[in-house]
């Protein structure tokens, strides 16, 4: 492929805005590095969860507490939100108009909010069963890992709102574009972490 | 009514939290020492405020320093912070040595609880608030200059890192005046630091100070990895980078990967203490071994975060003061990278005795010994660099030589400790204390001091006093040997570390020698301050404005001293290693460029100070259970970050005319200076222009 075709690949700004694309180099690289250190935090919490899985101290067990149905729907919601954010990035890259960009971001936000709502409902159900984080080491590890991801989604949502405001205030200046690129990385990163949570926490929990 | 109101407003604060009140109620020597320390903090703070007000310097301080995003000023502020904290933690070390020398079959003058606070703060401060700021400060100052960049990748983030570290250090100082510190050591092992055994504020101070500092360090690592990967001048290939930049890069990578485990460890401990989780408790499935693993997953790479930059400084110093190209550049970079990778494979050697399989201990013991190989390579490289060089025994060079000999001794005891059977015998004794001081004092402190002497003329435009530098050097080395060699003997004889009272009179002579050594170390620090004072007074006789007092090799010497805000008027093009050294010999590095251009630099920002100070206030609220304060602080931090993202006017332009004026002034200083040979570089003839044989 030619260089110009290569620059079209992926959710970067490529050939459509070469100046910002060059400027984005440092910023996006730095954000990748940040995500790496965030990934280390999640990796350690996964390890902690793995070690403490059997530490139920006679309390609720994974098999009894995890509801695979809602967890699956949450997975679909979050994966779809990643797709809609991808559409927002394409809209920004192709410059097809601010309304499309804002529209896709709003849809992403809604999916994120729906995910959080369902997750909070799950936690409330667990609390109703007496599965509090203070009950056992296993529940402590669960409630450190899964809600931390939820907290990331929450702050990702706030970030989406802030970026929508900035699109309205500043239009698509270089800084807005670069920040939306970084927000995109963050949002997709949360998807990857969730897939790990779904597999390691929920699916593994089904094994009785 | 007031019963309900005060706890809501002040959390769990009561008057007994103030050491002055405690000393008044119960005037023992131990309480009076505590109250005196608290008053030193209060008086020091008031004195600083008074001085700044007296000379009307608040505006200058705020706009030229505290809000500055200039990597050079941020670096200097880091080093100032390091010296302040070094002073406190060194005094604490001396107090502990005095107590042990005094408390042979007697209670001594420091109560057990107070003694435990002393060793906890001494360790925490020396690692997190002396060593980390010192190396971060030097990297900040030097690395961008060495790679030919005008700034770091994220200048604002740099300021935020500084202020998070500063806020955390402030929290350490607050613990001296309000309440008490942890008694759980610098590693804060649960279950002892859990609510069940330490319900007071001490461990909370430790948790939040360390957490703020570790977040600051993670961001520093991120910033410098990006800077070094992305912002090198044209032609500055990876294998042309000065060794100090290589070590800065490895340290940054280690910070990115090794600081998060610490954040996780402290955050989980906080969940246990604040919300009743069961990560590390004794009951309901808690498991403190998880803490040991998490903490040392950070703790061991941390050792190399501390030591690698010093290795980089020694490489620069030895090469410069031998007037020779660094021997074995490639092997030094490989060794540095190898150490960085291996540092993640040895963490279990910190707890060989805690019950895992003998096979696991064997694996980690062998991995530990492996690290000696790349380290040994480095020692030989430095020796070969000096071989047949024009070696000058300046202060930085003296520190380097003392390091090479002392560090090898510490390395040998490290190999001994790497054998699990031997480790079982001396675990938790003073042998270990002697070992890690034997690594970190030459491997970190001497390196930082060498760097401080080496780059000081670059940063401030005048040389430090040579005579007082030698006095300080002699005292640091003598003091180290007197204070720590006896600890090997004591440890091998079975004296446990962190002992407040000693019941074996045979230890007496060794403890006396160690106590004497501690006093010599205190004198060494005082000599450094005297040196600074003397040097500032005689600054006009020792100016090196032309910028190259040592016949330097890297790009940092190719600017004026101190360098202009924008570092380089024209971004340099690099063709080889030691670009400035070679340019002096093959061309004219002081040639005037055809024309100058406008330069864009970041504007000052108060975001850093706001986040750091509010972060410390939030942490203070959490320590004392003042929930409204903590909630307000968190909201303020989020609000500040969002508000800053709306700021658009964040750059300012330095016009070409101003650049030209600055550069012309410097070039005039260069042409006024007499070039001097190396023999008289430590005399006041040295104006920063090196005589080179073509």
C-alpha cells in the first residue's frame, strides 16, 4: 500500500488532517503509556482476585452470586458502545459534520449509562443477598476489581460529556481532536478490560 | 449538640493529637524530642513565610517558580525538596543511632512507640521524598538538555507530578505536628497496619503520603518515557544518547510498570482500613502474603529506579573527568536494560523466610545473583574509561570513585543475602540494614551528590566551592563506613533491626562507633549547606557563563549557564556520540546562526499547585476522617482538571528579537572568556570555556 493509503488506516486523523496528525504523535503515545500503567493496575487486581477466589470464608460463593444473563447483556451494551464510539471517530476523521460526531458520542454515552445502571443493579442484588465486600476476602477482591472498571466507565462518561461541550464551544480544533482520539483509546481499553472481567470473573464463576 | 458537631467538622482530631499538648502533659525526653521536631517544622514554615514576605518575593516566587512549567525550574524545585527532606530524615537516623547507643540495658531517651515512628518516617522519607525527588529533579533538569529538546512532552503534567510529590511531602511534615506517624516501617506490612492493631491515624498518613507520591512518580515516568522516545533532536539515535538519558529512560519505564503495584497495595490497605474489606486482615479470608507480593513487586524495581540514574551520572562524570570516551558504551546500555528487566524477577528475595517452597526461593535467589553480572560489567566499564585517561580528582569524580569501591562491598553482601539459607540466618537483623544502606548511600546518594556538583554550574552559572565540597565528601565517606560497617558485625551477631532497647553489652563498642558515624554524616550534610552558602557568597568569582566548565561532552554543555528558557535557539543536529565534545574539536560550536526564529513555549499554569495542594488537603481529610474536606477536595480536583481542559491560551511566543538578544549576550560572554586547560578548571580562571587541542 502507498503511504497515503496507510495514513487512511485506523482511527487516526491520517490524511484528512495531517497537521494535527503529526501533533497528535506525542500526545497519543503518552496516552498509550498511561493505559499501560492502568493495565498493570487491573492485571494486579485480577491476580488478587484469582488468589482470593477460594477465600469465601463460609459466605456467598461465586456460583451463587453471579448472574450470567445480566452480565452478558452488559457485555453487549459495552461492546456496542465501543462500536458507536468508533463511528464517532470515523465522523471526526472524515469531517462529515459536527452533528454526526455529537450524535454518535451521545449514543455511546447512553450505552455507557445503561451499562452502569445494570451493573449497579447487579451489585444491589448481591448486597440484597448479603454479599457485601466486608463479608469475605473473595467478595473484597470482587468489589475492588469490577467496580473499579465501573468507575472508569463513569469517568469515561464524564469525559464524553466534557468533549461534547468542547466540540460545541471550540468546534474541532486540534486539541479537541487529539483529546477525542485519546478518549477513544480509553473507551476501547475499558472494553478490553471488561472482556477480561466477563471471562475471568463471570464465566469462571459459572464453573461449579 | 457539640457532641455531634465537632466530630463532623474535625473528624477524629483531639488536642492530644498535638505533640505540644502531649509534651506538656507528660514531659518525658521522648515527648520533648517530638515536640521539638514539631516546633522545627512550624518555625521553619513561619521563618520561610516571614523571609519571603520581608523581601516582597511572593509574586516572584509564584510567577517565576511555583507555577512555572519550565523543566529546569521544576527540576531545581525537586532537588530543593529532596534536600529539605534529607535533612529531616538524616536527623531521624542520627536520633535512632543515639538511642541505640544509649539504650544498652537502659530504656534510653526515646520511647518504643516514638522509636517505631522514627524508623518508619526515616525509611519512607528517604525513599519517597529524598531519593525519588532528587533523581527526578536531576532527570528533569538534564535529560531534555541532553537530547536537544526545548521541553518535556507534557510540561503541565510535569508540574502536577512535582506538586503531588510536594503535597505528599507536606503531609509527612504535617504528621510531625498533628497526630502521629505509622509505626509499621517504610513497607507498612499488614496485618500490623490494619485497623485491628493500628487504629490510630499513623498508617493513614503513611498510606496517603505514599499514594500521592507514587501517582506523581507514575506520571513522571510516563512523561519522560514519552519525552525520550519522541522528542530527541534530529540525529540523536537511541545508540547516540548519553548514558544518563539511557538510565533515565529505563528508570521511567520502571516507574510506569512498578509504581502501580504500590498504588494497588496502598489502595487495598486503605479499603481494608476505611471500608472494612478483607484483603490483608487475619480473618474472613484476608491474606497478608498478597500484600508482601504486591509491595515488593514495586519495592524491588524501585531499588533500580533509585540506582540506575546514579549509574548514568557516574558514566557522565567518569567520562568527562577522564577526558575519554565512555568505555563500552554498548555494553553499558545493554547492562542498563538487563538490570531493568531483571529487576522484575527477584521480588521474592525480600521475603525468603515467609513460607514459600524452597524451590521458589532457589529460583529467586539465582535470579538475584544474576543481577550482579550486568552490574559488574558496569564497574569494569567505568574502570576502563579511566584507564590512561586524563583523570582529575574533582568532587564529582571523588564521589564516583568512593561509589565504585563501596558499592562493590555492598554487592558482595547482596550476593550473600541472595542465598536463601544464609538469608534465613540474618533476615531481620542489622546485617540487612547495613546491606541496603551500603547499596543506597553510594548507589544513590553519592550519585545524586556527584550530579549536583557536576551540573550545578550549568544550572546556576557558577561553580560550587571545591574545598567545602571535599570536606563534605570526606565526611560522607568516613561517616558511612563508621556508621554502617559496625552494623554488619552486629547483624551477624544476631542483633535485630528496629530494636529500641539492647540487652547485650557486647554490642556496646559497635553501637558507639555507629553512633559516631551518624554524627559524622550529620556533619557531612552541614558541610554541604556551608558549601552552598560559601559558594553563593563567592559566586561572582566563580562564574562560568560561557557554559562549559568541565570540557563537557553532551549537548547540555553547549548552552549558556544557566541555559535560556528555550534551551536551544536552534535545535541541534547530532552526528555522533559526545556531540558537543567532538564539535569543539572539529568545528565551531559557538558559531552564530544566520538568523533566529520565534519560539513557542508553554505559559505558566496554577493547575499544578492547585492539584498538589488540594490533593494533600484531601489526603489530610481522609487521614482524620474529616469527610466534608475529603469530598470537597476530590470535587475540586475533578473540577480543576475539567476547567483546565477548556483553557486554550496556553502558549506564549518568545520573539526572534528577544532570542537574538539573549544569544548575543551569551556569545559575547564566550568571546570574552579565556579558554582554559583542564589543570586549572577548579580555579576562578574558569569562565566556562574549555581549551581544546584540535
